[in-house]
C-alpha cells in the first residue's frame, strides 16, 4: 500500500477473512489501512477452513524452528489451497465495481518460493483471466495486477518500507501468534522476518509492541 501511494494511487483496502485460525492479522490490517489513509477498507468473509488442508485453517501444527533448507524443500503445510486465487478474484470484483483498473498485491517469490500462487507466471495468468472474465476487460479496460514485492528479498522489502515511512510495529506476519497477539518468533514467517530486520541492524519492531 505504501508503494502504491508513493507512485500516485489512492488505495482502497480489501481484507479477506478466509477462515484463518487467528484474527490477529485482521486487526493488524485495520491498523495498517488506517495508518496508510485508505479511502475505504472492506472486509469479505470466505471460509476456506471448510476446505482445510493448511496449518493456517485446519487443526495442523505450524512448523517451528526450521532452517532455510527445510523451508524450501517442498511446498509448506502453511500453504492455503487456492487462497490467492480466491482473494484476487474478490479483489477483481471489488475493483470493477468501484471503477479501479489496478490491483496491488504483496506476493513474493524470492526468499522461499514454495507457494505456487506467489510466482510471476501465476500473476500473469491471472491477469489474462481478468481480461477475459470481466465486463471491464471485454470493453477494453483490463485490470492490471501490480506485484512490486515479487522479486525483492525480505531485507529489500523491509528497507523499501522503512524508506517510505512504514511503521512495522503495527504490522503482523506470524503464522501462529500467542493469545495476546505477540508473534511466536519460531514459525517460518517470524524467522525470515527477524533475520531480515537483523540484516539491517534492527530488531523487529513488532516484537517490541508486546514488551
């Protein structure tokens, strides 16, 4: 959202409540959208927990304390089947209704590219689908899918956000937070995030918010 604003877009935020086992990230999304000055923030509920198959939506343990080799060995159990496809489809409908021709999504394929729906070829394919599947696309106003983070390392992403004034203390990335919302510090997402901040000589500001 910060990158979109920096190049002149007015952000309309969409949060999908997809059946995740915790709502900490939803509360974080509210804080971020408010801090970024979103013109509107909508919430849509689609319960992917009814499908299951992921440690984020079903009663499956979230992997902890894994090394990088283990993280990249195979598609992780934290992958949520079809999640990005569902979310982008909802964003596509929302965009068409409000007359927006650009969707910005924060997928990343660099540091560990185990998620098939975070790859550049997937985004290109969805953009083709969007042009074929919407009234706007058929009428010659195809929706563009922007993925400014897709080829950046986690360190580069954090550095870019800091340069744009992002307050990382209000953000959330943990797959398995404690009851009070504190990041667990042991899941793949926490470990990669902490490592990226450390590479910049910093401690993850989100950890300090709970001290």
